[in-house]
């Protein structure tokens, strides 16, 4: 499955929302678009999301379903070195 990294603004999260996001990551389940959140890294009001998905469009749709706007041009396919 291809891996994607995206970047977007992210407001401060409540403890409850942060835990809900962490639980989704821990579950390892893909959503109805076939996207699976691998992890989310946050710094200075920005989020960097690592996902596995069939394509970049599925990543965008997964974010939309979660109420987070991400532009298609902010989603890039990445490969690991190791």
C-alpha cells in the first residue's frame, strides 16, 4: 500500500480529541476510503500526517471526513529508506 505524508494547519486539540485520534492510529483500521492513519506529528500549530492509502485522493477524503481541510497538493507519496 502506498504511503503518503501531508501537511496542514491544526488548531490546539482537546485532550479528548487527541485521545480519539491516537486510538484511531492504534486501531490500525482503514476507513471507508481505504486510508489508514499511521501517525500524526504536530508542531507549532501544524500537523504532519503519515497515512497508507490507495491514492492521494483517499487521504484527502479521509481528512474531509474528520473535518480537517487538506489540499491535494499538500499530500505527497513517500518511500522509506529502510
